[in-house]
């Protein structure tokens, strides 16, 4: 259980970072092409 939690933390952080960056890129793309 402890090892699984250690493994889940970086996965969640990476997924969160990817989602945030994708949202930022999407907003920039929509701003460039109105």
C-alpha cells in the first residue's frame, strides 16, 4: 500500500502538469486564431 502510494504521487503530479500545460497551450492557440 505504501509503495503504491509512492508510485501514484508522481503519476498524478505528471498528469496534472500535462493537463495544465495542455490547457495553457489550447488557450494560447485559441487566442492566436480568434
